[in-house]
C-alpha cells in the first residue's frame, strides 16, 4: 500500500494564508481551532507545527494532528494536500445481478 506523500506544512500554511514564524524545525502560528490565542500579545502564539513530519500541537487548547487532520478542519480534500494527486476511476462491476443469475446460483 502506498503512503500518502503531501506538500510541506509550510506550503499548506502559505496557501491558507496562515501567518507563522520559524524557529528551527518548528513553525509557530496563532491557533486556528478557536480563540485560545485571542489574548496573545505580539508574536506570542501557541500552535506549533513540526516542519519535517507535519504534526501540530497547540500548547494552549491541546489540539493535535497532522496536515491531513488540518486539511479536514478547513474542509479541504486529500487531493488538495497530496504531492502527486491521482484520480481514481470507480471500478465497474461487470457482473449484473438479475433473476436469471440468482436462480442459476441457487440451482448450483
């Protein structure tokens, strides 16, 4: 099974217009899950993103997840964060059930 390869968390935050500052391997932003940063002053913020594995953690409201759960929060689809989005065709079932097929199966 293939694992989902996504764009970077930095790219996703930029696409969504979420301002952040960088500190080493972390991106720090105001929390997008509620008003827990409404009383923050200056650059104080509590939502930390790991730029390597896309995991996030709000130090104030304790929201946790990754780029997939963040995308779902914003109503985005997996294809919006996929590195190489693929479209899958719905597999068509060639066998059609009908009365004749059911009777044949019952007789067998």
